[in-house]
């Protein structure tokens, strides 16, 4: 999961600071999420999925399909 949120950010050409501002958290905290030093709260996972246009299942590693499920 941690590598996926880092890869999604890098693929979107966003900095940790930009993502942390979107999430309303400190950049240092977000960095810990990406490095696996802190547990990522469910609410943050949901916001990241919305930001990157992917599913929470992809972020969690439950699927390799980046696109969200059809409604």
C-alpha cells in the first residue's frame, strides 16, 4: 500500500507538500504514511482514492486495476 500511494503521487507529478495540503496534514506525517512508518487512516485512503481517481481497493493492494469500479 505504501509504495502505491507514493507511486500514485509521483505519477501525478505532485509533491508530498501538495498532497499533504490536500489532506490537511503536515508533510512530515504524509511522508511517514508513504514510508510505512504510520498507519494510514481510512479517511485518508478515501481522500487519496478521490484525488487520484482510483479505488480504495487499488490503494490497499486488493486489486491491480487502477480504474475505479463502475457504478
